[in-house]
DNA sequence: TTTTGTTTGTACAATATTTCACAATCTCTA
DNA sequence: TAGAGATTGTGAAATATTGTACAAACAAAA
């Protein structure tokens, strides 16, 4: 799987978490964080943190820790998150529409620039501030837009066809929410988010067969409760 | 992590896929599947398939393979998916509402029985065929309902409070869609589905700058295209 | 400057997971 | 019933990932 020299995939996943942690620390006014501090905030062991970071360079200073500002900038570069990234969604159903309105993407500097469907009763309608586009026009339209990140939010039977069209249109990485595996040419990356599978996995751990996972000590329960009072609705 | 004798987590995740594969094979009229057949359908190597299954027993017959009917029944038992499972959702925003209407859950015998929110303008409104309930009443109401599976579809700041309340109400496993880690007592299991993180991971794998096009084969699935014509909308 | 205390980066050890290979077992046909 | 062919279950090897410990590097205070 990981036949080249790049960092292991679990490390990449954790780097994304460190980045979030660093930005949160920045808002708290912290200018420096040790790997132990990061452990407190994320639950990831300090040794793991240091090892993950060491895949990409030496960012810390012994006796001090990591500069929040510098490290977050470096990690953002590594993850290609130092500039806005355009994304497209195919499928304007329940899930696709919810994803289109998901504020978490915007907050992390992802920019939804197109949403496609194949249903004539949906094409032309607006989702949030976007027109739903005819999927038949994707190749043509994306020639202009050049979006490289695609999300599939369609039923399983059409997912492969959508993936094929995405690839033809220039998409390089795909987040697939449909409950099926799609095959793509070498060089294109697919990640699957399989909602049903997640629930099924949890089911397995329901009865006595289960065990304790990482129930690390309360991260910020008190802080969260205070905020809860301020926030009105979900 | 996996300190006891239960099967590794990756194995559990794949078992869920085998189950889907088996049900699909059943619809195709196949009565028997070899591990090689399962590899063709899922992409998981036949050796891996056999080893995964061997964690739970000897289900196959040398020279023949696995009985689709028997194996799917056995796996469903192991995963506790042999009977409907009740679930609850907290958060009736975009994502929560989309999850509430997600047909994939229903098809896999999950049954949404409650959706909660803390926003008075939402409480009492209907999502699909359910009233949105006041989260303050969860402990009381779930005493009756006894739901053990919860999904968190709220903003991050309130997620920990929601998790705490779920646990107090009897929930045993949690699927957390909020972009934050929640801590729970030992024995309660949390899985995180972090949409932003998934996109960020994909970003890392985006090719840097202009890249040589080594992708020649467009894996065009003819089967998928045919189905696409039949299906009207996503 | 010197000393004390902190934290990094990394070699090494320990787990966890996947891959491989093959004897044993079963089917099927004649 | 015997022999050919297919496929399982599994131990052992190979990888991959995580945990541990500590010398070296730096900060801060005396």
C-alpha cells in the first residue's frame, strides 16, 4: 500500500487534527505548544505527536515546544491547506444539499464552486447560493473551473459513472459517500465515507463483547458547557 | 488499543463490507461464494477474507466456498445486525436532517426513533415522520425508548454536553459527526466521522503543481452507465 | 556563566495487521 | 470408489504502526 516514502496515512490523518488543534490554540492566545500540550488537547500521545511531526522536519525547540504560528503555517503548507481549495459535489439530494450547506468546510477554507445532478427537476434550482448544474456538462464546465476535489453524494448504482465523469473532467481526489466502492485510474485517490458501515461497526461493540476504547480524560467538558449556554440552536 | 482477544477493528470494518457483498450476491442469485469471488466483488484479498472470517469460526467448505445464505446469517448475528436497531439523532440542522432522511440506514435495518434539538424554534417541528424533541427530555424519554445508538450532528462546542447527556440516557455507542473529540466513560464507544478532516487528508494527496499525466485507462464501467440511464434522479 | 529543569528528536522495542504458502479437506466426475 | 481439481483454515514471515526511553539541545533563573 504505502510503497513510497510518504508519511503513513494515519500520520496524515493526525496532522489534520494537529492543525485544528493549533488554530484553536491560536484563538486561545497560546503562542507556544509542547507535544504534551497537544496531547492534552487532542488525546494523541506526545510521543506520537513528535514522531508524526518528525516525518516532515524539525519544527520544535527543545525546552520550549512548538511555535503555534510557525507550526500551523508549515503543516498547512504540507497539507496544501495554505490556500483555498475548490470542491464540487455531485448529487443534490438530502445528503448532497446538507454537505453543500456544511459550514465546517467553509471555515476550513474549502470553497464549494459547483453542485451537479442528473435530475431535470433539480437542475437549475438553487442550493444555498449555487445553481444545480447538469451533470452532462461537467466535462465542459470543469474545463473552465478546474476543480480537483469531488464529493459523490449519489445512490450507489450511479456512483461509478459519476466517478468516471469526474476523472474525465480533471478531478484528482474523490470523497465518496455512496455505499459502494468505485474504481479509478492510478493516480486518482478515493476515500470512502460509508455511513451505514460506521453504524454497523458500532453495532458490533454494543453488547458485552465490547471493550473500552481511548477514554482519555475529559478534554474540555467545562468549556463546552459554558459555550452551550450561549449557543441557541444546533 | 485492542487489548483483549476480540477481532481487530479493521476486521470488523471489513466484515460489514462482506455482509453487504453477500446480500448483493444473494440478489444476483448466487448461492455460494469463494473467498476469491469475494475478492472480485470487494477488492479485499482472498487471504484477508479467509483470515477475517476465521476470527469467528469455520464457515466455509474446502473445494466449495461459503454458503451465501449461511454466512450472511452468521455474520449478521456476530455484528448484531440480525434484528432492527434503534437509533437517535441529536441536532436537527442540515446534517442531522439529512441523516434522518438517509435511506441507507433504513435499508440496513436501522430504525430512527428520535431526533432531538435544543432550539425552541425547531422543537415540535417535523423532520420526515418524526417530531423534533426537546433535548432536555432525553433522559426521561429514553428511559422508555431505550435507544443505545446515538448520532451527534451538532456544532462542536455543544458536542461534549450532548455526549454526556446521551450516556446518562443509556446510549452505549456514539457516531460523532461534530469536528471535535468527545470523551466518554469507559465502556461507551465513540466513532468520529470528521468531514472536514476527510477533505483535508485528500488535499495532502493532491498532486503538487502541474503533474505528468500517467493516467491512460479511463475505467469506464459499462454496467454503471446502463444503470445510470434507468435511474432518473440522485 | 553555571545550574536546573524542560522538551525535542530518534533509536530501539513492542504491537498490530497483512501477506504468503501449503497441508488438509471437500467436491465432482468417471 | 478413486483421482483430479478447488478452496479452506492457519502458522509463519513480512510490514506497518505505536510505545518507550534517553541523549542532546535549549530556556530560564541564579
